[in-house]
C-alpha cells in the first residue's frame, strides 16, 4: 500500500516535468517580448533619445517568425540601433539575420560580435552551465562572420569589435567603444581605452559578454551606459530565485535588465536576447526579448 503514494508522486513529478519542458520548448521560446526602460544619463533639459538593443538572435535559416517580429520593431522608431552579437547559429543564417535587421540598416547603428558569429554551436550538456569548475569551451563549424560584418559596415553601421568611434544619432554626438567577445578571449579593451571625449554628448560601451574586466574598464573611463548580451537572462529562471547562471563572472542578480554597475555611476543593460542554443531550445520564466532604452535627463 505504501508504494501507491510514491508511484503517484513520481507520476506527478514526471508529468509536471514533461509539461514544463513542452511549454519551455514549444511556447515560451517563441513569446517574443519588447521591454522598455528609461535610463537617466542625459544632461538636464536634453531631448530623449531612443536606443533599440538587440542581442543573441542565434538565427536559424527557417526562423521566419523571429525574423518578422524583429523587423516589426521598426515601429519603435529608434534613433540608434545596437546589436550585441551572437547573430548566427548556422552557416546559412545571414539571409535570415538581414531579413530581420533590414528595416534598421538605414538607421544609425553599431555592433559587436559574439563567439557564435565566428563559430557555430555544438551540443553541450546543459548542466555544464550550472556545475562549478572551468570547462573547455568547444565550438563547431565556421560561420560567415566577415560576410555579416561587411553587410553591416556597408550599411553604415559602426564595427565596435575592439574599436572606438563618435557618430551622430538623434541629433546628438555619441561616443561608442566596444570589444570583441570576452567569452573567447577576443577582447582587447586596453587598445581602445582612455578617458571619454569631452566633445561628445553621450558615451556608450558595448560588449557581447558582460565580463567584469571589460565593464570595469569602460566605467572607469567614464562611459555612462554599458550594453551587453550573452547571458540569455539565465535562459532558465526559477521563480523567487532568478537566473541559475550567467555563463560569465556577472552576478546572477544582473543577468538581465537595467542596473547600476556596482561601485560606479554607469548604467548596465543586459539583454536576455531573442534566441536559444539550437541544441537546448528552451526558455523558462525568461521570455526572449529586445529592449527600447529611452535615454532621459539625469
């Protein structure tokens, strides 16, 4: 008689697990969400400026729903578009990426790459992200990063992979600095570091992976808004607990959204991104997202 309650409990747990997996893999990963934040970084009496922050598309060629949803964000009428990497998941992804981003290529824009712009993902045990200890990061096939770079640059977007520039957007002079992906040690912030330009109205730092060594350097130089992706917001979040991991040294409490970068005056926005790892296509309590950041006076 004692076995019956245990069997019923085990059956209930299994059913709950199956339902959760089905919801995460079939429903929530397609519930694309636009988030909006006000960021007080402008001078008093300055007009607001809108930034559309897109990250971690992890585009597969047949993901037409995602492509259409991103393209429709043109209705947010951004002054500046910033893309923080991991655009591709397949060598044939570029047409899909460009279908999604085509409405914005006539808008001032800037980008950095993530590791999954250079090399494709491979299957990995999801537990490797939450278990302690360092593990070798393995990547798959080469991706056409240079073709994607050329498409963005030819459209007039600024390539911020270990680069620094000043652009005009929204009637403002904006200083931008960025690094190539710290997750695969391609960042070289010292080569572009230095105090912010006094001639610019706004100063923005951009990185795919929100590694503390990069964010600390940017904030120390005076960049007041820092943009990143990579974390997927944890991808799986536990209600009441939050993200299980950030897959970098970023604290879990900062895995997504807008926060002060600790110990500085800089604001950090981490996008939870719009895609998933192709071999772990799930989202739970962490909808795929893009964000509109409305910069307002301090």
